[in-house]
C-alpha cells in the first residue's frame, strides 16, 4: 500500500538530470514552448535546490528564477486543459517556494513570477495559489515526473498515499452512482456492499498510515514540506487572503458526502467556499451533485424510503454524541478504524463526543423517535446503511487522529481550526432518523459478527 522511499525525480533518471542541465539557463527570447519547459524543469529541480534553500542559501534558486523566460497567456491558450493544469502546478509550486523562503527578489523577477502566476490562474480559472487538486491530482504519479518540494521520502509518500485515497474515492463515486441510478436502489446497495467495505477499509487504513512515523515522519512534514502549503495572509491584518492546499479542497470527498446524503450548513458552506479553488468543470460537477442530493439522489433518501416520511432532521448536531459508542463499536468490528484509536484520542486529551468549542451553536435537539415496524428486507437495507455510517465515522476518526499527531493544535492550511473542525464530523449523520429511532444502534451492534 505504501511506496518505498525513492530518490528525487531528478536523481531517479539520468534523462531527467540531463534535461535539467540543458535548460537550466533559458534565454529571455525563448519561444513559448521553451518557456513552459523552463518552468517545468525548475519545478522538477526543486528537490535538488531544497537543501540550499533550507540552509538559508537561496542564490542558486533565485538565479534560476531570474533566468526564466516570461510565461504569458499566449503560451497557455493553445494548450489542452490537462497540460495547462500541469503548467499551473509547475508555476504555483515555484511561487510557493519563493514565498515560503521569503525571497527578496529583484522587481523584474518578482513581476515575472506574478505575471506567470496570473497567466496560469486565468487560463485554468483558479486562484493564484497552489491547491490540493493540483498537488495531489494533477501531479503525475510517474516517479521521474512527480513534482515535489523536497527530496524527503515522507513528501513522496504523502503525495502517493493521498493519491491512492483519491483513486479509491473515484471508485467509490462510481459505485455509489450505480446504486443511486438503479431502479431498485436497495437491491443495488446490497450488491455494492462488498466493494464499499473493501474500499473504505483501504481508505481508512491508508489514512491511519499518515500517523505512522515510519511513513510520514512528523518533523519532515511540519518543518520539511508543510511550510510550502501555507496560505497567503494579509500583512496588515494577518487574515487569510488565499487558502493554501488542504484536503478540504478534495472534490471527490465532497461528492461522496453528497451521494451519501450529508446536508448541513457547515458542509455546504465549505463546499461553496472551496469551489473557488477548482476549475470550472469541477465546480459544475460539485454543483450538480448538490442539486441531485437536494432532489433526493442520495443514500439518505434510500433510508427514508424504508423508514417512511419524517420531519426534516438535522444532519449535524451535538445530540448525535449519543450514537458515538455504537458507531465506534461498529467501526472497530468492521475494520473501519484502527484498534488503537481510542488510546490515541486519550493520548491527545481529545474527548470523543464533546462538541468542539469553536463549532456553531445548533438549534434544538432533534427528538428521539419510536422505530416504525420494518419488514426484514427493509431491515437488511438499514443494516447496510448503519454499516456505511460506521465506515464514514471510522474515516473521520482516523483523519482527526492523523491531524492530532501531525499538526496538534495548529490551524489547518485550508483555513479551519484544524483538529476541532475535523472532530465536528463525528457529530454528522447521513441517516439521522436511523439513529434517532434507536434502530441504528441496534443494527450496529450486530455488525462485524
Ligand atoms: C498529514 C496528513 C493530514 C493532515 C495533517 C490533515 C489535516 C487536515 C485539516 C487540518 C483539515 C481541516 C481543513 C484545513 O483547515 O486545512 C483537513 C480537512 C480535510 N482533509 Fe485532511 N489531513 C491529512 C490527510 C488527509 C488525507 C490523506 C485525506 C484524504 C483525501 C484528507 C482529506 C481531507 C478532507 C476531505 C478534508 C475536509 C473534511 C471536512 O470537510 O469535514 N486529509 N485535513
């Protein structure tokens, strides 16, 4: 599941190193393709330049930056979208390096960087800062072509493990689409369960691996490559002007969340906010998933179809703490969370079930309600849904634990409080009525047996 440490891309293949030397000092009147190539070569060389930069010797990097040919909109207009996004990755990684090391660039170089940043942002319809979709999704997985800031094996794994999860998210989306588009959704769900089980176990275990020092050493993360993910702050007020790369910007997670049926103002508020960091096609995809959810295309609707009409219940509420023990038991029984998860939370003095202080106050507690009579076939569907809720709950627990280990009390690069924000998800329910009727806890007790 986890790749072994590797040398830097430039060291990995002699061909890459040769390209790098050949184009290290491109001329200012180079043709457009050469301008793109020059930015790409510098981006690929970042791991090799990192040691000097980290030691406070920026001259080699600054000289390479000053020698880059101007990159303009005209260079990018003719490119296919995927190549334009790759160019954006290159330019925005180089910009992140200059910003992180607070380089005092000559005005001409600073203007050339700003122009290149503006050109890729306009061409791709994205903000002028590196984003999670670029760094994790657009980044090639090929070892000789992968872009990274440092030669650290931890960064290589960080990208590859994230990418693995994103690839599984793609598969989950396709599987959930099949369920939601089926004429008999309950039967399609039963057929999809083995795939969902395997995929969520893979996602949650990969997530858990992010807290292993052997995979992602904390020092390498916190001092090595996370500083390149910092947001842009207003120097006068300290307020965030542009959010840095964060898993918060993962569109695939949001689509799964909407397919399952999460619907609350925290979730939707962040979906709106992060939409800006996506290209127009992804923004349209997110909007379509949300409209479909609101029109009843979600697993919440499958649940409601079994339980009958119900009042509009909140999906996020402090009262849902009551179901945490049942969900935890089901997640442990199903292999959706690590056996040491409770000890990890205790170690970081993070009490499960305590509504985070920064979280918005929410309305009245939803009423606990009597369970309606359910036929055995409907009961089997509800058991599937309770298990899916446990899969998601396990993912949220693993994620919050990773953040506790890796960043502690520090704020997230995406603009949230960090661990507190992630813990909020343990109070989110895709199937509120299932839990409020007591059926969820009842069925969860029988899972994994
Ligand atoms: C070292 C590893 C990780 C750390 C420290 C971390 C930290 C965080 C933090 C602090 C947030 C809150 C948003 C912010 O302010 O940035 C967040 C959100 C998020 N992260 Fe991670 N994360 C890690 C790994 C992952 C992985 C492997 C994924 C898988 C795709 C992921 C997906 C997400 C998602 C989907 C959100 C939004 C959650 C929500 O809206 O409830 N993260 N992460």
